[in-house]
C-alpha cells in the first residue's frame, strides 16, 4: 500500500475514532454521572430512618387535609350566608375600623371572601379552599368620573378588553371628589393608629395597624378593579350594585388565618429533629443520606432495565501524533469511568433487590415527594 493510500486509511480510522469518542463523551456526560456507591451496612442503617421519614409525610398529608377541611367549612358557611365576613373579622380582630359614613356591602364582601370557588378544579392543586375574609365598605355615592359603561354589566368572559380599559374620565368635575375622599381617609386612618402608604401605582392607600403583628391589612381604593374581573363570574354578579366610587377594604392576613386555623407544623426529612438524631447515631451525614435516597431510587429504576454492558477501550489504530495520543488517553479514561459507573449501578441494584420488600413501600413515598426515577 503506497504512503498516500496509507495516510488516507489512517485518517479515516482517526475520524471514526473521533466520532466514537464524541458519541461516548456525549453519552457519558448526559448520563446520571457518578452514581454514589452504596454499602449493605448503609442500607440496613437507613431503612428504619427512611420508614420514620415517610411516616412524617403521612402526618403532613393528614395535617394538610385537616387544614383544608377547616377552611372549606368556613368557605361554605360564608357562601351560604351563615357567616358574614365582617362578623368573622370583628370576632378575630379589634382593628376593623371605618369612618361613620362608610357603608358595608355584604354581597360584595361575601363574593370577594370566597373569590374563585367557582373556578374549574386545578389538577396541580386538587384540594383548594378559596376563603379569605374581607369586608368592603363604600361611601354610597356614584361618581360620573368613573366610566361605568365599561364595567359592571358589560363584563363577560367574551369582553375582557372592557375590563382592561381606562375607567377614568379626568374631565368630569367629580374626578376631584375621588382624591378628596382619598385625602380624608389618609387623615382618618393615620389618626386611628394605622400606618398609611401609597400603593406602587399611586392610586390606592395601603393600611396597616401600627401595634399589631400584621394580622389585619386594608386599602382605600378609587375603584376595586378586582370585582369586575370576568374570570370570577360569581364576583361580577354580586358586584352589579356596587357604586362607582372609592371603597375601603379590610381583610385578614395569612398570619391571622393561620392563627385562627392553627395548622400543624410538620417538619419533613432532615428538618425533623428525630431524623437528624437517628442519622447522627448511624454515623451518616445529611448529605450522604440524600445521596443514598437518590441512589436507591436509581437502583430501583435500573433493576427494571436490561443490564448495561461494559464498554471496550480497544482502538482500531495506533495514535501517533500528540493530539491523537491525548485524545486516546481521554477516551480510555472515559471508558474506565463508564465501567466504574456500570459496576456501581450493578452493585446498588444487587442490594436494592436484596431489600426490595422493605424498600419498595418507602421508595414509593419518596418518589412522590422527591421526584426522580420511578
């Protein structure tokens, strides 16, 4: 074979090697790189800890369900009219303060307090209780400066653009009355122990009682856009008679809701002091515990698939140039790393199969909360 032909053959072999090297590098880089190697002693030590951890998840689900049912009960009571949002707020807070001229609107308050109850079920959050008590007060006066024709009865799912239009008519003389009311409310609430700040859009006043731990918050708004949102048809329906003018909203914060419902705080995983203590007794760090859980989930998945064959490091040509030699060394290192990875996976699968009966119920729960392989 002449020298030119030999060079062509070597070049073809080298190009083939580079392609193989690239494919193998890509495969190894995209693989679950460097699986942690499990020992039988570790698995035996963590099984009781894992069982304790998943029992915490069961307690967490029970607590969530109890909290959901309690809030749903309040939702149903407000929806049926058995509980009025203003009465509920007064029962749980002494900061329900409004000026004597303010007029309470029970229908709008009810609808806002349970806004969203009539929305389609969210598959991502199947158990929801849309309830957050809020009391709405107005000054009982229609202001022509607010373009009522784009709100109220004209709002439907098919006319969402009307909801987003500018509702102000700045040329109407009553436009000034809106800001007169806002200024008076700023003074009233400042005198009655509230901090008063202006909203980011510059239209509303945000109210917070100065001497309470954020259990109540409120606002004074030139208009409550939310009650005309076509996404909430029950809210729109109950807001038909709402006068087009400034309103006061007083509502419970999440802190007050939690104070009333007292949801149980369940510490999960290594946030649980009992889990921490048991890991320390077993001589296993929290980081290692996380690696063990991940490796067990991977081992279960791997046990369902055909075993991987170890790759070969045999080359079809002898590298001669420095570049070829460096590439060959890198190729051989990757092959050895891949072999090590496959042996580690096989080791872990062997231990998983040995303790499968105890591990599967645990891994089912971990999969649900941690994600990862089935």
